[in-house]
C-alpha cells in the first residue's frame, strides 16, 4: 500500500496564479442555485408576481451571435392593485430608489385622471406602470447576477465556505 501526502491550501494561501485559477474554476459558484429568490420575494412583498426574466447575453443561433435583451415579466398578484403596489413601494423602498420615484409618479398620474375618462386610458396607465416596474426589477436582477459573478463575491464565497485547494488552485 502506498501513502501519499497532499498539501491543501486555503484560498488566501494560494499563489496569485492559483487564486486566479480557483476564481475561474468557480465562476458559477454563487449562481448555481435559485439566486433570484430574494428579488422575487421583494417583488411579492409589494404585490408584484414576477413570472419570468432573462438577462443580457449573447447566444449563438445557426452560427450567428444573437443578443438576448434583459427583460422581466410580471403582473399584479390577486390581492393587489396598482395603487396598492405603488403605496407599498413608497412605504418599503427608499425614497431615492428608482421604484420609489416610479411609484410616486404613478400615484400623481393616477390622481390626475378624471372620473369620466375612457377606461382604456386607465388601463394603459396601469399596464405602463407594471411594465416600468418590471424593467426596474430586471435591472435589479442583472446587477445581482453581475455582483454574484464578480471576483470579489466569488472570493468571499470561497473563503467563507473554507474550501480547500491544491497548489495549482484546483478544489480539493
């Protein structure tokens, strides 16, 4: 029987090249689970149900690069209406956030509507508010994903979880 001794290293003990390999090899460590749930939960707390999203990325389709635009789709939850959503945003989001400003403008626009307006004008205002709100959430999702895939976040995860590495930066 042979016995081999292998030296194991914590991330901060690796050489710079080995650290870079560890980061590259673990690029998806923070997005290999449903990382978007906290943003979905935030949306649900105000009464918005996010049903799907996609982030900017390039795809190859029949040999051509295709740009997929960032988007988010959602709708009011059954227990909410657009005014309720706007008020919850004003109560729970910071006054300097884009969602707060959007909600504030929606409330002003809604208040300015006459009682005898065509229903289509009212529905257009609601649809535009939800569309704009979904756009803001798509930006939140994009920024969260970019952060989670950043070198700083990857290093934080590798160190917090006390992963061990071989000398070349491969995970043990």
